[in-house]
């Protein structure tokens, strides 16, 4: 029992030593290798207790890339929709009756079903 | 010779439980103090080795080939525990924040002032007790080793009482069986008109019954006297012990005599022969169990009982135990004296802080370098992924193209991460940074600087 418990008691009795600081540095470097940064005591929680903030830089960059890709795709989609709108407007301006006739009722029903 | 002396000194400094390279840089006085501590730790190691080896030697009945390695192992464990505990006795040297939540705000207290540190905390008392327990454990086999001859008389008495108790308990069963079997044999002697054997058997049964009654009553009295605390109790106990011993010896002699008588009875009656054989066998069993008990008692050295006897009867055992406890506590006293009388811990604090600070500086540089490499990789990846799809919209929507390009350009400008520091004294994290918001008056500023 003494052999089992002594290391635990010993650790409890021990104050922070230079080895602990060096070990903390080492851990932070390992995290940094994986793009992770710990901001110690960065913010306070609702009880006023200081908490660390863990930032995953690689993940944040991936999120940024996704957002920008979406923005570019949105620009492309907006452009395509604009062009389509222009073409359809032109058809209506040229001959409205013909345009109305060209719309098939099945297409409208199909669209409604799809929306439902 | 000088080299050997120097090496010995170096080993004693290692055993003292403090960093030897700091001791080496200290004054002669400090070095001597730590040498004394190391020497005491070496004595504790040797004491533990002798104690554990002696204990295992007794447990395994003189198997020294195993008792010495186990003794060495045990001594190493004890010494290691002791050095670790000794190390924890050192004062707190590095700044340590005690964070307390007061009225929803975090307050930080620093307690590294060597002079103001609380000396007798619960934790320290607990460590003292733990070291004391280790000392008590180590002291017991040494007590037996040194003082066992003073426990011989009490141990002999204990053995006699133990023998009597066991024999009386065993005999009660044998005597009951003997009485049952003797009834049928007696009937036969009556029928055969064999008054001599009839009387012999009747007397034996009566004698055994009387032995049982007498021994049980004497045992009860012995127990009562053992529990009392009167002055002449030893004489009384001795007399009861002697009576019981005589009773048992007489009983054994009587059994042996009666076996000889039974062996001489000759009969053609098979039933009678079988009954005689039964009684004879039982008596032989009884004698064998006596002999077995005596053999076991003689073989065992009653090691734990010896420890108990020494502790309960011998004041020297207590003195020796206190001496061992003192030996275990003495290095703690020396360490306190070093703390009070020398600047060793101030110097140690300085060396440790310098080490931590320089390590932290190197760490910060490495940290930034790693993130620089990481960001180089991330930026390359971002441009590689986004530029081809961004180029598609260059002609279609030049405004959006320019805006997104500018944004990406700003993002890839990040080329590293600087370590975030919330505290004014990293890496200890005990002093909050001064906030330059709502700056007070000029007078306050002057006071802050010069008072």
C-alpha cells in the first residue's frame, strides 16, 4: 500500500518545480507542432474563474478556406442566375404568348411536387 | 585517497535529497550540513537493510540467499521514499499563485517569501508522521535483533501457556471418546471377573476426567490473573503455570503407562480386542499430538510475539524505537537549520528561476518558429486551394474578385503566432498585467514608482 500510495502523496506534497515548467514548455511545443495553441487564463467564465482558450490554427484555417470557397461559389451562382434571368426576360419581351405556350403544365406540377 | 573522499562527499550530497550541483556551488558550511544529512540517509539505508534482512531471515527460516536481496530491495524502497519525503520538506521557492475567488473577482496571492512561509502546516505534520511510521516499522526487527534475549523468559512462559491451552483443548475430545469406549471393556472385565484390569481402567478414566476438570479450572484462574494488574500477579501466574505443567506431564506419563497395560491384555474375544485397540490407538494419537505440538513450538521462533513482548515489557525497546524515530527526524531538523541560518535556498531560488526563465525564452523562440513553419504551410495550402477557383470569377465579377482576393491576401499575411501572455510574469503566472485603462492621477503614478 505504501509503495502504491506514496507517489500520489508525494506528488500532492510537491510544489511546482523547474521540471514542471520545462514539461509545460515541452507540451506546448508538441501542441504547436499540431497547430494547437493554448492561451492561458485567456478569459473568465460566468463565475469569474480564469479559463484557458485552446485555438486550433489548422482547423481555423480550414474553416476560413471553406467560407471563402462558399463565397466564390455564391458569386458564381449569382452570376449564373442573373444570366438565366436576362435570357428568359428577352424571350418574354420578344413574344409573350409563345413563351406562355412553351411552359408545360407537367413541369409546373413536377416542380410543385418537388417543393412539397 | 583524496579522490575517494571527494566521491564519498559527492554521494552524500546526492543522498541529502537536494540538487547536488547547487550544493556544490554553496559554502563549506552548507556543504557540511548536507554531508551530515546524506550520512544519516546512508545510515537509514543500512538500518533498513539489516532490519528487512533480519525480518525475512526469520520469516523464511534462515534462507539468507533470499533474505539479503529482499533486504536490499526493501532498503532501497524505504530510502527512496525517505529522500522523496525529505525533498518535499524544502521551502517553496518558485512563485506560486494562490487563486481565490472573492466577490466574483479573481484575486492572486503570491507566497514565495522564504521567511514568511508557514512552517507547521497539516501537510508537514502528515509527513512527519509518515516518516515516524517508517521509523517504527524499521525499528522492530532491529529491536528483536538487539534485545531478543531479554524477551526469552516471557516467551518461554508464553510457549508453556500456549502448549497447555492447546493440549487441554485437544484432550477434552480424546477423553470423551476414551470414556465411551471404556464402558464396553469394563462390562467384559466384570463378566470375566477381572477385577485388576477393571480397577485399572476405571482409575484411568477417573484420573483423566479429574485432569480435565482441574486443568480447565487452573487455566481459567491463569487467564484471570493474567488480566489483573496486582503487584504479586507474577508469582501467582508462575504457580498456576507450574501446576498446569505438572498436570500435563503426569497425564502424558499416565497415558504411556496405560498403553503398556492395554498392550499386555490378551483375549480371544474379537469385540473386546477391537475396543482395547481403539483405546490404545486414541492414547497413542493423543501422545503423538502432544509431541507434534512440542515439535512445532520448538521450531517456531515466535517472531511477532517477541516484538510484542519487547514493546510491552522492555523500556529499552521503547528507547531504541525513539532513537530510530529521532534518526529519521534529524535530517528534517538539519534542513530547517539550513533554511534559517544560511542563504542556500535563496541561492537555489535564484538558480532555479534563471533556469526556468532561460528555458522559457528558448521555448518562446521555438514556439514562434514552429508556428512560422506551420503558417507557411497553411498559407501555401490556402493559396493553392482558393486561387484557381477565385480566378474563375475574375472576369465574371471583378469587384467580388478584388474583394475576396484582398481578404485572402490579408489572411495569408499571418506568418506566425506570438505566445499569448495574460500575466506580467510568465511562465509563473502570478502577477496580473497592469491595465492602462482609466489611468489615475500623476500623484498616484509618482507614488507607484518611488514609494
